[in-house]
């Protein structure tokens, strides 16, 4: 992602949110979103596959704890 930060030029330093914007959402979704842990964990499309894997494993774990299949 560092290459994308340098390609943004003055955007990073000229705006208060330039350093805190999610680069994936900015460059691929044309949306300025505050890059926080919550955004990365719950909303960012870049992490959608990881969220899905986590949900699948969580369901499996809960079923194994309850003795279900």
C-alpha cells in the first residue's frame, strides 16, 4: 500500500483525513472512510474473505462446543 500513499501526492498532507483514510476504499471505491480497526474488521471490502472465513470457523466452533454437527 505504500506505493499508493506516494501516488496520492498532496492529498495526504493537505487534508485532515489524508493520513487516516482507508486507501483501499479511497482508490477502489472512490469513498473517503476513516481507516480504523472497526472499519478494517467490519466494513472494508478488502477484508471480506477473511471475515467470511472467521464466521465459518466461529459457527463450526460453536457447533462443536454444543455437540452439534
